C-alpha cells in the first residue's frame, strides 16, 4: 500500500500550483473534485442504470436491453436523450423553492460523501480527521431532500412517501452510525485513510493466501448489521417502503418528471454506491487487494455491494412500514448497541 | 374415494329429503308470501310478493339452509319487472331454489335482500343500474357499473341507445380532486387508489380514507371496464356467436373455464348430451387454463408484496408459458381460445398425438420442481410470512355471507368446489382433492392456489392417460347439434361452473328465437371483490394491497 497524500496535493505538486497560494489550492481542489466526481458519475449515472437492467434481468430470467450497440450499451445514450427530452411537468400547487431544490439536495448530498472516501492510488479529495462523521452527516441530508420532495409536491402519495422516508431513515441512521462507531473503536480514529490502513495487516496466513484484518472478517456481526442498515438507508428491498410502487405509486418522486426525475434517479444510485463505498472502506479494507491497483479493487467492491442490493431487490418481499420501524428500533438498534459495547469491552481488555 | 365431500352433521333443514329437494315443503314454509310457482330448468322457482323479500329469504336461509345467494338476476318483461334470487347451499350446491320477485311495471320497487345476504348489496345495485328496479331498504342504492350521471337503464325495454350521454368530468368523480368528505378538521386523509395505480390489477378505483397509514374506510368503485357483455350476448346467437365472449371476461387466461359456464347453461337449456371423449378434452383443457390463471395470480401477488423488479412474477410467467404453449397447440390461440362448442369442442388434440401428450407429460413432470422452487422462494420466506399471515382476515361466515367462492372461500376453510359438489364434465370420474386452508388470511389464499395447481396437474395427467388409450373409432368430439339452435320459449336456466376465480354462473331465458332474451353473468370476482372492505378496514395500506392481490380479481370479469 502506497502511502499517498490526498489528491489536491498531488495535483498542486504536479502542476506547480503552490506558487499561486490560496487560488492555486482552490484550483487543485477543484481539479481533484472534478476527477472524483467524474469517476463516481461514470459508475452511477453511466454504467449504473444499464448494469441494473442487466443484473435484474439475469435474476428474473429475462434478456433485457440488447438492441442498441453491443450488449445494449447504446441504451445508455438512448436513455439519457429520452429522459432529458421529456417534458418537465410541475404541479400547480407545488411549493416551488422546495420542490426545485429537493432533487439537488438528494443527489448532491450523496455526491459530497465521496469527497473523503479513499479510493486507492491516492485518489481522495480530502482526508479530514473526522472523515467518517462527515460522511454520515452529509449522507443524512438526503432525508431532508426526501421530506422536501414529499411535502412540496402537493400530492398525497408523495406526502406519504416523504413521511415514510423520514421515519425509515430515523430508524436506521442510528444503528448505522453506531455500527460504524464500533469500527472506529477498532481503528482508533475517524480518519478514513487511517481506518483503511488499520485493515492492512495479515490475520492468518493460509499457504499463499493471506487473510487480512478487514473489519468485516474481524467482526462479521457488525458487518452484517451495517449491510442490513445500509439497505434500509438507501431504500432498497426489503426496505423500499418510501417509494413502494404497488402501495403509494412512487412515493416522494411521484410528481417529478424529466430532469428532476433524472436527478432523483441519479441520487438514488449515488446513494447506493456511497453505501457500497462505506461498506468497502469500513469493512472490506477499502482499496486493498492483491495484484490489481487499488482503484480497481475499490470499484470491484462497490459493484459487489451494488450487486447485493439488486439481488435483495429481486428476491425479497418488502416489509410493512410498522414492521420496518419495529425491526429498526427494537431489533437493529439493540443489536448495534450490544455490538458497540461488546467491541469496546473486547478492545479494552485485549488492548488492540 | 378422495372426491367425496365430508358429510355435514345432518342438518335439520326444511325440504331436504332422500331424493333431492321437496319444493312443496319449501313452498309451505313461506306459503304466506308465495303468489305463484314456476319451473326453471335447474330448479323450481317461488314467486313471492315484492314486499316480503326479507321475510321469505331469511326463512329460507335460517330454516331451509339456503346460505348461498349465488346471484341476483333482474329483467324487464312486457308487463312487469322481475328480480330472481338464485339460492344454493354451500353444503350441497345441487340443492337450488330460485326466488322470483315481480315488480310493478310503472314503479318497479321491491324489498332489498341486503339484510339477509350481504352479497345482495352489489348485485341489487347492479340490477338497479342496468335494469332499473329500485330496492326498498337498500343501504346504498347507487349506480355501480355506469357513471353516476348516466341517463336511463341500458337493459330496460324503453332505453334509447342513441341518446347522447354526457358524462362530464366535473360531475363524475375526478380522481385528482380534493375531497373533504371526512371533514376539514378530522385526522383522516382521503386518497384515491386507482383507477390508475400500480396495485389495482386493472382499472379499479378504491376510494380510501386513511388514518395515518391505516385504512379507516374503503369503497371499491368499479365499472371502468364495463362493456355490458350481457347485452352483447343477448344480441348474439346461441350456437356460435356467444361462445367467444366468455374468453373476454377473464383474460388471465381463465377463458376455457368461462366458456364452460356458457356451454353448461346452454346445453342444459337445449338438452344437449356431450360425448364422453369431448368431456375429457374439456376437462383437460379447462384444468390447463386453471394452472395458467393461478400462475398469473401468484405472479401478480408477488408484484404486490415484493414490489416491481422481483423474480417471482417472471418465474411464474416463465412457467405459465409452458401451459400457454400447450393450449396454443390444442386450440390455436393463446388468450381468446374459443375452444368449446355447444355439444363438444372445436378440435381433437393435434396430430401427432403422441408428441402432444409427451409435451404435456414433460410439463407435468417438471411442475413439482417449479412448485418446490416457489415454496422456497415465496411461502417459506420469513418476510413473506410476516407480511401475509394474519393479514386480510376473512372469517368463513363472512365469506359465505358475501357469496365469496373459489380459492378465496377455500382459503377461509370452507370446503366448496363445484367441480366436485355439482359435478360436470369428467371430474367425478377422476381422482383428485379439493384444497382448503384454514388460515382465512392472505397466506392461505395464496397457498390454496399453489396447491390447486398440483391438483389440476393430477387431473390433467389422468385425462392424458384416458385420451391416449381412447379407441380410435370412438373419438367423438362433437354431439349432433342443429346448425341454428332455437330452444323453446320461456325456458329459464341458471348453471354455474368452477372458474379460475370461483363460481361463474350464467342465467339465460329463451324466447323461442335463436338469441337469449336475457343473459346474466354471475361473476365470481364481482362477489369476491365485495369482501375487500371487510378484510382491509383497520389494516395498513400494504395489507390492503396484498388482500386485493390475494382476491385475484380480473376487472374484465368484475365489470363485464
């Protein structure tokens, strides 16, 4: 593992931007953010919807897109043109500023989270000491976006969807953060690069195969909790209650069309990938892996999580809203507290 | 033999004798209200006074055991209106009785039967809507199939077909309109679920009052797919023109099962004997259709409980495809089969016969594996059980009172299946079982359908064996039926078969021409859908959606 500085510093070294002072720093930051943003959007906006179609089709015994271009790859372009050229219909009674801002808040909040994720090969926009807290903080702004969308659309289904979204996120944010905190106890830091670094040692050597000290292996219980809570956080089966199409049409996004809908759709994808990035960073050693460069491993890991969410979506029924709240507050919360305390005790006694 | 129905504890019912019903005793029971007696093909009919409907029916229900009001037929004669209550017993549906209630030509009013049979609520609303009879003491006599602003009653004699009907959106219910029926300061919210909604399986409109996420009150609003199929059948000839219509009521596809309802009624009216070989073909094709219909029901229930993009729907459709291919080979059609003819079927199995039978056997051999997969994926899933067990409760007594039939009734533990209890076709010669589940919930109804698929497979296998060994010179697929069928005038018949969704009944009255004077369809979905408020009120929206899915309605049959 190459110890590397965050991306903006690399840029400013390469291009000699240091001489421009604050302006140079700003430019370097912008370049870094642009690069990471492009990478994230390539995965979520370009490859994501196409891959989702292909993956779901495989799970459900269908063929899926195969007409435009090889493996239907041209569909990506067709889809973009189709979605962007649709009429933007805004309900008469919509609460305008909130209605317009909601898609931006949703997509933006998730994108911001990627700023502190170390993607390997030194690709990381910033590495603040409170990295993990920052990710959780910006990711939960999404709840606000969902509530704004649900409330401002002036539609009863949207309203129900917004309320459901907030109730669900409240119930699952806390177990998510608590489980994340148990990782922090292991690693002893909130800084993302340090959390990754703490997972690089070898736990067991089985012949040529070295099993690393990934927290997913050290504490599978926390890993499972986090994965479940994350499913609820991103709103996928069995927890896709906020938009449950057969119950409340499309929930908070019922009244959104055209570009606004694209932003919602994109926001969801970015959220799923951010969840994948968090799982990879906290439990799967971040960009670590043999032979291939870090960024490739990191991409493989987030796509694996994406695959898992699609699998859950194809095979699991959705729970009812009251059952979901019950699972969240009575089940996951208790378990995540137990996990936190146990981890603290074990770490305290063994003194890792 | 497995087909025998468990004998109920000998009920002390008036009119039950060793050899069928004693109609004189029944007439005696309600003699003070009876003004006349008629003879219908399927049963005797008592003509009673229009102001004594409740007394008569409750006496017949309480003392003579007629606990099933199968249908209410309304019709207009030259000199009077008439409502016919077709009564049956859930214990033995061969014991039938029709109660005829005449009403004054100028002011057609008769007493409502709603307080005796809950199911009469919708049936009488339909009679009011289409024929124009008014029912005294009915709790909610509104139009049901046609818009509220419709002028006239289309099945009445003086209805003007050419009269323009103005149905303005502002007068009809606008699904987007704000509704303040719950009051400004109440805690409830009114929401229109449908007519365009992912969960309603067609154009059903459920007016829902929500208290938070819970359902305070719901009112299914039907009729968006109404085509007045009854009138279309009345304008068609018995011999050939009516048979394609039943396919269009249940397009899931329950088509062949529905064709049998018409075939049975018409054959009973014209006294046509169907050759045995044709009966076996009918039985086999009908059960194939039942498998296809139940597979689709399972798949769409998966959509309701799992959400879109789930594997269940596609798996069910994939396996249903095998049945569709077999039916296509047999009938030449995939959806609108039009396979039955009066007195038989349209063709024998396709040549080479061996290949066709092999294809069916291959499907039947694979079926247990599919079913196992469904059980793994669906019924054994803990989340599925969490969602479906103890939701959408329909107690047996309530189900009977609403006239629910088919898998819905059997899911409430009532052992009632016309294939066995009122035998037709070749069913009573074969070895199979009637499936019941005692859970009364969404889970039981789904389980009943899955197990019925296995029973249908048993029936098909026996039919294939029979067809294979049938002597070649005895393969008669069609009885000798005149080219133009003119049953003698004033014959009335009500016959029902076990369709995919339940008891599908046809009432016909002849007038000596080659077209029926009155054609009435008793749709199982229509009666089953009535139970939705009973099941859903007080539960959550997702439970209501699941209950709706477990009822397995097809709007083409509800609205006709």
